[in-house]
C-alpha cells in the first residue's frame, strides 16, 4: 500500500491512489460524488455516469457508508469541491464493505449517546471531534515528557501488580498472584519515592493507576493515567514549581501544535495558555474564601475536606489555576510530611483547575521514625511496607513530588463534560469491555 497518498496531500494534474472510508455518496442523477475520508480529511471522487464504465460507477456509488475503498485517478482542480480538488477515478476497489446498519453515524450528523459511542469506539473515532481529542491528548503527553526532561528528570516505569496499597485500603482491586493476594497499584507513590532516594534523584512516570472506588461520576475513572513526579532535595514549593511548568507546557504545546484539532472542537479562540504563576492559597485561606462565597449550606471548618460544591465555589471565586497548600495533616496520607513547627499542618498541596482537582502532592516524610509512626497513626502495619521503610534507613534525602491526572488535564483543557471522552476505552463500574 506504499503508493497511497493521503487525501490532503494529492497534487492537481497527477494521478493518485487514495484509500479510506466512504464518508458519503451523493447521487445527483447524471453525476455522483463519493466523499472519501482518511486521517487527513476528505476528498471528492467524481462519477460522470454517461462517460464512465458502468462497473466503475457501480463500485464507487454503490459502496455503503464506512466501507473501505481504494481509488486511483487523476486529480483535478474543482472549486466547487469541498477541498477545491476532486479525483476522476480510473479504478475503484472496495476493500472492506461495511454493514449498511451502522450503530452510530461517523459523519456526526446524528448525535449518539456516550455509551453507544464507547461501545463502538472504532466508529466513534472516525468522527473528527473524537479523533481531535486523542491527537491533543498525545500532544499533551509529548509536551509533559519534554517538560520533565527539561527539569532533569529521568522517565521510569514501576510495577502495577503490588503487594500493598498506598491511597487507602478500600480502593484496591485484588488479584491473585501465583496463589497469593495481590493488588493493582493505586499509585506509583512508594516506588517513585524509593527511586527519588536512589542515584536517579529526579524521576517521572506516566502510567495507569487503578482505583476501586465505587464512584460513578463524570470525573472519576477506575483506571486512570497518572503523571507522577518525584524529586530528591525538593520541598513542596519546588514540586509545585514543576507542576506549574508541566501544566503550562501542555497548554502551550496544544495551542501551538494542535490548531486544526482545536478548530475542529470549536476551541481555537477559547484556550488561553496559563501564565505559569498560579496563586498558592493555604488551606486556611481557601476555606475562608469558600465560606465567604456563601454558596455552601454549612460553613467549612479546619479538618473538612473540600466537597465538589466547595471546589466549584472556590474555582468560580479564584477563576484560574491555583494551589491549595498546607492541608490539615489528618486528611493527608501517611507519606506526606508535616511542618516541623506545626505538626497539625502538612506540606500537602493540591493543584486545582477552576472545575476540579488536577494534582495532589507534597513533601514526603523522609525520617525513619516519624514515618513508622505515621503508618501506625493511619492504622497501617509498617511491617507490610518493610520493602519501603527499610530503604529509609540507608540515607533517604528530603524529597517531594506530585501526581497529576492525565485525563483530568485533557478534560479540563478541552472543557469536556465527561472524563470518559478523554479515554479510548474507559474503565468504570459498568464498563469492562471494550
Ligand atoms: P491522588 O489520589 O490525589 O494522589 O491522585 C492524583 C491525581 O490523579 C487523578 N486521579 C484520578 N483521575 C480520574 N479518576 C480517578 N479515580 C482518579 N484518582 C486520582 C486526579 C488526582 O489529583 N500518590 C498521590 C500523588 C502524590 O502525592 O504524588 C496520589 O495518588 O487528578
């Protein structure tokens, strides 16, 4: 198939072989058009019935929508064609005929429910809008990788089959590992810390995390993509600087390199690159601001987590990306370090988009004894985590890091209503296949 030319790359006056899907056939009587679609766009193929061989006309105009065809013909200028050119076919080959009963309409003229779209993802991704989201997602991941490399990070991958959880015992998917109980990992947390304490010092990982939460919301997945950072000799503010740089780099790259995709999504004027200097509110300031909005039925007090309503009220009030720092120690995990002079206040932070939380992070407890105490305070048996805690006896530097939700980054950037739009094959409570 090496002689194939993309629809957007044909040259007037030359014979081209194009291959793709039958987007539409328009039969006007004496003349008919087949609109062929490939990853670069659409191309008109013209059939003048009186002047062409009947079999050729039949092959081109009789093909059902979404059939795969290969067409060879001369490319001519035609100002009335959607792209200003058309192909006058010499041969038409129907490579794979599509069932005329399509479960959804890839031309996008008929809307489909999200479930129908996800059940038929291959067809759904033939729509320009759905395809654009994943091209943008790929650009986000590329830009994120580059931004981490620019801050001297090494890319790592850590095990997804593990012996213990880190983010709270109720959210684990158990599996059987050679007869032993094991789990799908909720976060690379402990591994990335172990590596920050190794000779690699500054690391990042982009990989799946598994959360057995029984949530069924537009912003939760049971398998998500986590963009993780961990750096030795970093404190929480250093980690926040990295989070700011990574998120800003993703926006910058999409605005610069995805103009067509943004136009397809109607977002070319909408997306502003953040200035990379996000306000840092302490938790105390944040709850005061939420309470001052008057939008909550009950006032927040120290120790309360921020509900979805509280996040929304604060997001509207701040109106841009912002950090919430210095969370109460009691609502942050055991690995987050508390302030030395204020043990009730942690170094934990979240990065918020006005719509929702994107990042959690903090400085880590790197001292052996307080670490063990932290496990015990959270009702965890430190013995089970010996593979982790032992390494803190052999020279663990102060370190900090964060986890950034990849799908939430794409979802909020593109204003998607449902996080499932940002995953090819989402895993949620109802969805284990495809
Ligand atoms: P946390 O559990 O807050 O922190 O996760 C970090 C970020 O990952 C995203 N995220 C999710 N996205 C979709 N569906 C989910 N179920 C889901 N769960 C999490 C969010 C969230 O902000 N170990 C810490 C990170 C760290 O301290 O480095 C952690 O996992 O965007």
